[in-house]
């Protein structure tokens, strides 16, 4: 896929897929289902961490869509290189159960797809 095709896919995802509300019901259920595991975490903030992950991707998309990719801060690109479970490994306990939480799973998949497209775009010639 060339750079222009990647940009079209980024724009399509950005404008059509990210109109869903935050999956609070699913994150509440995840926390209930993994209550014991989450209790042992020092810094359990699934909602805020997932929101941070999603926001980074959406903000980066805005730079790319507005043809301002050169202005993306290096730290932002460094964070973009990591998927949710790499950036927040404390949640790896839920990785194999995502299909049990359909709204969260859809949001995760859409953001992950967009994250990978952004990386393809930023590092293509």
C-alpha cells in the first residue's frame, strides 16, 4: 500500500469508526471479572489508561489528516510504537478474553488498526 492509500484508510477510519462512546460498561465488567487480579495491581486505572491509549492515536491521526505529520512530537511517536498491552503490560491478563467484552474489543481493534496504519504512514517513503 502506498502512502496515499494509507492516508485514505486513516481518514476513513478516523471519520467513520470513532463515533462510539467509551466502553464503560465493558470496562466495569472487566474489572468485576478480574477483580482479584486487579486488586493486586499497584496502579489500576483501566479506564484512564485505555482512554490515554485511544486519545494518543486519535490526536496523531489529526496531525496526519491535516498534513502536519512533521509536527508530531517525538515522544508521541515513541508511544505510538507500542500497542495497548505493550504500553500497559499490567492488563495482559485480559488480552485473551477481549471477545467477552464486545464494545471494548471493537474499540481496541479499531484503535489498534489505526495505530498500525499511522506507523505505516509515518515510516513510509
